[in-house]
C-alpha cells in the first residue's frame, strides 16, 4: 500500500491508520514501525532487482534517457530499458533514476555505462536521446567504450536514435515563438476566466445560458510546452459562444483588455490583447486543426507499451504532406507562413539522411504491412529523384550489412 500510493513510511505510525487497522483487523495489535516498514520495502526492492537482473541476462535491450533540472537546481537522469522476452512480450523497466553532476555528454555517458555494468547489460541495440549536442557526446562515449563487446551489431553504427517526439517539439516550438495575436487573445481570455472563483462562476453561467454541453473546462497553457497551447485552444474553441456572452454579462472582462489598449509594443501589449473576435476564432480553429496532426503524431511516437519504430516513416510522410498542403494554401497567410517555417525546420532535422538512423527505415521494411515497396513508393513521391535514390541505397545497404 505504501509503495502503490507513494505514502511516507511514517504513515503507519499515524493515529488515523492505527484506528483503521484496529477496525479492519482487531487482532493485529503490534503494527510495524516506520523503520520496520522501511526494511521490508528495501528487502522487496532487492528481491525485485534480482528478478529483473535475471530477466535482462542475455537480452538485447534498447535504452532511453531523460534528463532535467529540478526547481532546486539539481540535475537528474532517468535510464529506461525496453526489451522483448522469450514469450515475445515487450517490457519497459526503469533501471536508474539518479542525480548527475551536470548534463555534459561524458558525465551522462559514464552514468549510463555504470548502470549497464551494474545490471549486467552487454547487448545494447539503440540508445534514444533528445536532440541536443551534449547527447551526441554521450553516444560517442558509449560507442567508444562498448563497440568491441561481444554481441555488438556493426560496432554500434545504429546506436544513436534521436527522439522523434522531441524533434517534433522543437519544430513546433520554434514556429510558435512568433506567436499570432489570435492565440494571445484566447490565452488572455482564458487567464481572465481562471483568475478568480467569481469570474469562473460568471463564465459557467454564460456556458449554461448558451446551452453548451461540453463537460471539460478551459485550461491555461504552459509557455514552454506547445502541446498545452494546443489543448488550451482546442478547449477554448468549444466555448466560443460563452466567451462572447461574457463580454455582455461581465463589464470587467472588456475593461481588463482596454487598459492596455494604448500600448503599442513591449510585454504589456501581449498582456492586454483581446478579447478574441470572430476572425480570431476562425484562426484558432485552423491552428487547432494543424497542431492536432503534430499532437497525435507525438502521442504515437511516445508510446512505450507497443513498438513504435515501424510507424516512424508513415508518420513522417503524413506530416510532410500535411505541411506541404498548408504551404500551398494561399487563403490563410498566417497558416501558410507558419507551415513554411515548419517545412524549413522539417528539412533541417530530417532532410539530412546522414543524421537518420537507418534502423527506423529497416523496421518499416520488415513490417509485413509495408515492406520495401511501400518505402519505394513514398520516397519516390515525397523526395527529389537523386535524394530518393540516396535514401533507398542507404536502406538497402543497411539491410544487407545487418543480414550478413
């Protein structure tokens, strides 16, 4: 119970827990102390670790790393292993969650190497990392230290996998920095509604008057996470009529925005943009439709309970086609400019095949639903002739060398 519910060890010494146990089990007089519970939890940890180490023995695993800095300015790294057991079941297990001195590549590489040694892992197929320069050094360190070990495939040529979800995040975030006024207006309207219980109550009354049956509530986004901006716009768009009625029912709503009306630039201008009008809501609907493609692709890329390597190429093609179609549409200049910026960044991250891991394409070829013909068709459709030939040559070469 303590582990599942993430309760502190002192929970067993609380008066409420003791009363509860006296009711459900009167015969249990001596409830263990926090120290006894801590010892039991550690014994369980040792037992589970031994079982996992036994399960990993001889397995070829794929590793993923995640790093971040806490509010206390402490650096953390999480290392996760993905492997298929003898019954062909995919498993995901966190191997290490630890403090690291810094986020330098060699520091992280040493931490990963020590973890591999501790778990007895010798066969690593890939290491998936965020698209950061420090992670290039991490991969170089691991490749240098482990490329000659028994069971290594082609001296770790395919070790480095750049996280597709992180690359999508970079593509969208860089483009949303040039934030459109319409998004700011919606953000300010949502911020106003959520700023106090009384304002939220008035807004809920507007929702009822307009007969909106949506059970969700408007949410404010986080500046550093574009997916939260998508969810904010997607949620707010459903309450368009309620926001329009709020202009009539709450006089403070309009006056809040008018306070900054004379400011032509700077931070204050963004704070007082609004409220959104009909044109703004039309733009928001277009934004939501466009961002939904990236949001759904990110969810599919981020799946950990099923294999995702074989869906990479298909998702890449779908996104590339969607961006190209948006660029060609001249009826919305903002969307066209946004799509053009994303297309340039798309080419930057995925246009250079030297930075692509051919195992992701090999996985598509080995998928019986797609095979090499599927790849040939879409490569011929989406790439220039010379570029397409270059990619197909790399894929076939990788297949041949892996087979040999």
